[in-house]
């Protein structure tokens, strides 16, 4: 069985409890981490969702981008 998810991780604390808390007047999303209370405006991107199996979902949770680098 797959997991339909949109996943955003907090770079500050690695939490997966990140949500769009509100929208700006010009349509940008304001992200909010419920773990460390960090807020950030997300511009020029949109969110979608994917169908992941349990193994892929755990890999996403265990993988975090490093500063100045990205996962391949």
C-alpha cells in the first residue's frame, strides 16, 4: 500500500512536522515547523504529492540535504 504525501522537512531541526501555515497577499506559502517554530516564506515553487511505498517513505525521512549540496 502506498503513501500519498507531500513532504517538507525542516532544515533547522530535521522535523517532518512542517506545514503551510498561511499564504501571503502575493500567493507565497509561509511554512511553519511545529517542532522548532521556524517560519519561512516559500517562493517560486509549488507543492505536489507522490505515491511512496513504506521503504521509500522511510528513506525520505532518513535523508536530509546538506548545506550547499543536495541528495542525488
